């Protein structure tokens, strides 16, 4: 079977990452390697993950970002590679380090980008690879993403629909229960992006489309990837590939504005504007109207600083924020 490199990105979330790796070690797919990139964690994540690996007798190889991307470490074939990125490079930047490392190995045919706050079923990867092999035109394939805390609740069936006129994505199947009444065959034809918690991409996709865009730091990377690929590849969905996701464990993602972290709020609005200006400039007036509604809402719930942040982003005077 073709080798799959599984790319995990950790930032101050070693407990979630360890739980994720433990589920990956139970995968029924026989040919995979795990590449963990640490985005400059300050909670001792790498040391704690190494301690866990030593206790479990999990063979690992450790290197710095510069060596990983250069291919100098190509000789190692440990099941787990730990890469220190040295700083917080964001979602795309951090994952791209792992992808570059895996590409230098020459033996990888598929690359599975998986959120570290997930747990996967043992056959999840088998179904992803099978769907990709069924249709060679598929460049990115998504999984059935279910809530970690309520495992009958759907977060996304493969991906979702991005509405350019409001500048927001909506995961297909979101908030529905996972059961046999859903027509799962419709999902693949309806999605225009693959949910970033689980994305299997092919080497040919990376060679043709390139890596994820690092301009966003957080959010919108998967939608950007899908648009750049639309003239070359289709999006796929493997319904039986089950991934349980905790949602925003590191960055405070929440649909309730009063519970959303500043980091989540900042990048959601900043990149909605960036993405719209880049790909759908005609939709900018309606997107700005939606953002103005968010501004009013922040005022009504007493988030004066958030409201001011929105205004600065709209007028392009907000300095860069990093988590």
C-alpha cells in the first residue's frame, strides 16, 4: 500500500496530541508515518510527548525545522517524527513544515493533515485512501467529522459550502445527528471546501497546486486551497472515515461571540476580509455589512475592545496579532 504521512500540528496541547497519536497507532492502514510539528509551544509539549513516547516504547526521531525542510534527516524511518518549528507559524505555516519534511522523504504518496485535537477510528485512513484511489481526479478528501463529546452529532460531512456573499463557511450536515437517514452521497457534490480537521491530499495535488497559503495564519486556508485547486482537482468525501473532533481546543473557537477567544475573533474577521478581497471582490459590500452586524453585536454585549478591533481591521490599521 502507498505510504501516508500524517501531519499533526501542536501548540500548547500535548495532552490532546498524545490522545490523537494513541488513536493513530491503532490504525488498520499498514503503511504510515506520523510527523508532529510543534509551533513554539511554551508548555513543554515536546518534552512531555517524548516522555510519553519513551514510556510507550514508541520510536521517534527529533529534529529542528531547518533540518526537517532540507531533507538532511531523510535517513530516519521512525514511526514518529518530532519537529520543532521554533515559533508559532500559524495553521498553514506549521503544517507546511511537516509537508515539506514528508515530501523530502520521496516515499510518501498521500499526506493526511489532521487536527491534533481529534481521535480517529481504526479504519479512518483506509476509507480515505480508498476514496482517493477510486477517483484519481480527487485532490483533497475529507472525513465524517463528529463531535468528540457527543459522538452522534455531526460537525461536517467532508466539508461544506462557503457563501461568498456573507463571507462565511457552513459545514455540510452541521448540528445533525449521524444516522442512516442522511444521504451521504450528496455531500461530496455539495461541498466547495474540505473541513480542515481532516484532509487527505495527494502528492500530485501538492506538486500542481502547492502548499497551503501562509497569509492567513489561522482560518480560511482550506477554502483558499480548494479555490486554487478547482481547475485541476475535485474534492472528495469518504463517509466511513470517522474522526472525532474537540473543536478549537487550542485557540478558543466558538460560535457564541461571548465565548470566542480574541485570537479566534481576530483572525476570523481579518481573514474574511482578506479572502473576500482576494477571490470575491464583488462580494465585499455584503461581507462588510455582515461584519458591521458583528461590530454592533460586540457593542451590545459590552465587548468594546472587540468592537474597536473590528473597526481597525475594516479600515486596515490593526497591527498583526499572533497567538
